[in-house]
């Protein structure tokens, strides 16, 4: 007697609770876009010294793009003012352009989409998760605001841009052009601090540049939202990858607000919560989008 076997293929339905498999692009889209942004910005500065093609002259603190567009870090201008000096008009114009841009899209977009040190701290966070490191001591998040005040005070007392001597962003960018020199110890120190002492310690608790740009993001248009929060299965993946996990809970769990928008100015708009969520709870949107499924 021959027995026939029948193979039954079951396709998950929309009501089965099984999320369809997502492609690599869907799972890493915002990470890929951020890395592309950071790389292209660095290449704009490096193309001149490396290849003789000058797209942007200067650095992330102050630059001239394509020979016509001045861009200046508003924090640099603020430091200059407290030293008692008046910046050149081109620096003031550049600062106004940058200030307007980040007021519109969110100050801490700089941290996740522009700052090259973000790659270092992301690598430390990834390594910390892979190694299962749970120990450490996280400083108070307000420490960065004290450091911001401290760097302005240092500029006022010394009459110099004292912070720029140790600014990791400037050190890393200069190091890629001229060689790291002593800057390697600063960058390595940030990596080891985030790896062994405090998860996301530098960007989330100490960096005065991030503190400054966070102050610009309170009314920004660009927002991450959790419109499909009913689908959340409490896997905690979004909290694990978010550089500022405290910003998620109010929108996701309706803690203190009904809006699905992540409204906290500390949100870096990195999009990692969107990438890792298999339930597709999150999306990138604008601050006037209050829709919730």
C-alpha cells in the first residue's frame, strides 16, 4: 500500500499575529541613510585635501560650501560672542542658516545624521549589547547642560574658543585629514566610556554640543511617531537601540500625553526604532500628524 503525503503551506494572515518577514532594507533603512549622510558630509570636506576637489572648505564648526554657502555652528558663534569678539558677517550668516535649518527639522538631527562621533558611540553601544555588558554607572542627563555652561564660561574667562581644543567632533574630522595625533585618545576614551561605564553615556549624558542642539528641537517639524502603538508587543527592541530611550514611552504608552508623536527635544530622529520594530509601530512624520491607528 502506498501512502500519499500532502504538504500544506500555511500563509500567515493579517489576523494571525505573525508579522511578515521584512527585507534588509526595511530593517536597516534609516541606519543606512544616516551612515550615507555622515559619509557624504565627511567626503565633502575630505575631497579637497585628498583629491583636490574642494566641495566644502573648513570643518563642521565653520565652512564654505561650493565657494558660496557659509555654514557656521551657532554654538561656535555663541562662544565667540562671550569672548567679547564679534564674528565676521559671513559667520553670522552661516550661523543663521544652520540655526534656521535645525529649528525646522530638530536640533539633535545633527547628532544622528551629521556628527561623525555618532559612528563611534553607535559602535560602542552595539559592542556593549553583543558582549552583554550590563554594569556601569550612568551620569545624570543634566550633566551635559552643566558642561555646556562650563564651556561658555571657559570661553568668557580665557577669551578663547577653549572648547574647540578638545571638541571630539573637530578632533575626529581633523584627524582624518592630518592624522589623529593626541585626538585618538579622546575618541578612544569616548568609545571605552560608552562600552564599559555608561551605555550611550557621551551622547546622552555628557556631550555639550548635543545639549545645545537639543535646545533647538522643542518645536521642530520633523518627528518620529508611534501611530500603530496598539500593535506593540512589549519586545523592548526600540528601547534597546534608542540613544535616548526615555523619549519613547510617552508616545508609545500614552504616559502624560495622548499624542502618538515623540515630542521630547532629546529625540535624535535617528529612526532606529522604526528599523527594529517588526510590528511597524513607528514612522517618520511631522509634528501636525496626530493620526493613531
